[in-house]
């Protein structure tokens, strides 16, 4: 028994900060008086924590969630590169059931936190678009897998770096991503070729756009198709973020600054 | 058997001749009772179907009602039922002539509908005021400013005040002084508020035209008020244009005052 305690104790030795993922109020109360700073990572700051990182998407993968929390805490300056951090998260149960000890900076920064926090577009808009893409990936269009490309933010510049393939169905319409009707509309229009362009505030500016960025120096994994290349390249040329649903493997990928920052499988949500 | 029928016939004859009035009066009371019950039942289910219980959830009035073992919907429907019964009873009393059709009953009959409406208005005011406070508070929750907390209270008490005024007016209480106060308050809100929000209102008016007609749209290069750039966003109040990493946020009334230049190369 004492061996087991030692094992757990070892995990907490020399820990510089504690990250709590979506803790309940009572759980937070028990931890908050620790010597180390306690960072709460959750969708909403329900416990009024001093250090708080907003989790815009309930990542089903714990590793992804922890990565997001760490990058958020690093960005906010609560922890520093190389700090040992104890993460308490939910894996199976409804309550916190797992402890993970990681060293911040042991992995390459993916930029997933910056994708939400530092993009031109509002975090909620990016989240809404991701959700639409995930749902589209899950259900497809009438049962068939579809691909889609959403370019979010910096819409003025993106519009000038693209040309219409056809009449824009969203002209003079004032729909924003997140409106209930939009999911249906986007699903219908996703059979059209080209990209959706969405402004900083979430207004759907256009569909049917052919992107014309210069693809120089775009570094995306080999094997991804023209849609991903176009999405990746436009984020290099502008301050936009591209969210791409792959038709072939069904994954949702986000690009920022010409690089792949996030990859999620719609089936997990 | 035969005797019983004969007794019944005698009773009926007596009721329909010498005590006809009493008979009709009791009929009226029974009808009123049934009608009141039916109306209460009907109103209850109608209000429940209309989603009133969810709407009033969390208001002070509803919570108080709950503590007393009832609810807003129940109260309103029972009140309506009671009103019908009361009207029926007074009518019956008159018909029966039990109480001389004196001044008292006459006044009471006139007064009853007002009392009913006043009670309804009071309940409505209390619920609406509380609800408005909750809604406004919810909207302003993201604004971390202590002074902002006063706004939901102001909204709540304004609604209470107006409801009280209407209810008292129904009861015939002299409300002239309170009315003057209300007029001064409304003047303050509308005139001072209008003055303060003048620029925003004119921007919004221009914004509606811009949003509906889209003379320029996101991605167009325009010159507004000497600022040249690419339109990034158009909403009801402002237009954002950007050039060389600088974003100009221009009120829409500026667009209308000075006109727009669309750059087409």
C-alpha cells in the first residue's frame, strides 16, 4: 500500500503548477489552497478561478485537452517552459479520475491555443465552424462523405485573394455561423465546389470561392489533397484560419499561418 | 314510488311558482361555480401549454408562490375562476332578492371587474419586472463593472412602478401625483437618453440601409472619410476597413454624411 502511495507521491514531487480540467466546485476548493498555482481549464469559469483557460471545445482526446490547457497556461504566463505540471482530468468517469504529469515544453507547440485565442476571428466563431465541420464529417451529405473548406477571419483580404466560381448564394444574406438555420444551409451548399468565407464576427460572406494564394513555403503533411493545400496556403497569405474537412479520410483539420495546428476525428465527438 | 313522484311534482310546482326566484338564483350559482371551475381548468392548461411556467421560472413572485404551495399559473387561473363565481353569486343574490338591490351590491358589482383587472395587472407587473431584471442581468453578466448592476434594478422597479400605477388607476385611487412623477421619469429617459444615444441612433439608421442594400460589401476597396482600405466587416453601427495592418472603425453615419468611394481598378 505504501509503495502505491509512494508511486503517486512521486508524481506530485516538484510540481510547479496544477491544471484542473473542468473540475467541480468542491474539487476546486480542495486543491485551491495548494502552494502551486492552480489553473482551471474548462468551457466556463464556474468556480471563479484566478487562473483560467477557456476550453472552447470539449476535446474527447485527453492528450489533446491537456495540450490545449498547457499551451493556454504557457501563453498566459502562469507556467513556464520546462515546468513540471500536474494535470487532473476526466477520462472515463463524470468526475476527475486521472492524473497526468507532464513537463511543459516537452512537446512541440502546436499552436492549438493560439488558434482560438489569438486568431482574428472570435474564438466562438472558430468553435462554431469547427462544430459545423465535425457534424458534416459525421453525417456527410445524405450519407455520402463530403469535403468542405472554411476560411475564417480576415475576410476582406481573403475575398481579394480569391475569385467566385459562380453566383454567391450568400449575397445580401445576413446569416452567421451558429445560427440554427446555418447548419442546414452549409450542409446543402457543401456539395458546391470551392471555399466558404466567414468574417471575423462569423458572418458567412461567400460560398463558391476559388482561393488563389501563393502556395510558396507552405508546409503541410504530404498526402493531403488540393483542398488542404489551398486552405493551408491562404492562411499563410492572410491572417485567416482555415478549417478543412477531408473527403477521403473524414478528418477535420485546422490550419493557421500555413501550418497544420489541429487534427480531430469527427467520429470521436 | 307513486307517492315519491307526487312529492317531487309538488316540490317542482312550488319551486316554479312561489319560489321561482330562489330556484333561478341557485341555478345561476351552480352554473357560475361550474363555469368558474371550467375556466380555471382551461386557463391553467392553456397557460401551461403556452410555456408560461418556464418563462416565469426563477422570478421572485413564482418562488414566493411556490413556497406557499401554489404557482403563478395556478394563481392566475384560480383568480379568474373566482372572479366568475363572484360575479355569478352577486347576480344570483340580486335575482333572489335576498339582499335588497341596494347601493352596496350595486357598487360591488361595478367594483369587482376593476378589482380583478387590478389583481391581474399586479401579478403581471411583479412577474414581468422580475423577469426583466433576470434577462437584463443575464445580458450584462459579461460586463465586469459594478455600476452596471444598478441597471437591472432600475428596469425592474420601473416596471413595478408602471404596474402599480395601472392597478391603482383601475381601483380609482387618485394617481395624478404618481403620473407626474412617471412623466418626469419618461421625459428623462427618452430625452436625455435620446440625446446621449443620438450618434448611435443615426449610425444604426444608416446601418440598416447599408446592411439591407449592401452598396459595398466585405472585400471591396473603398474610401470613406479619407480612409482608404478593404472592408472587413459591416454591422449596424460601424464599418471596419483595413489597410496596411491598420483597421479603421467608422460609424455608419459617417458613411452617409460623406458618401463612399468604391475603388475599382
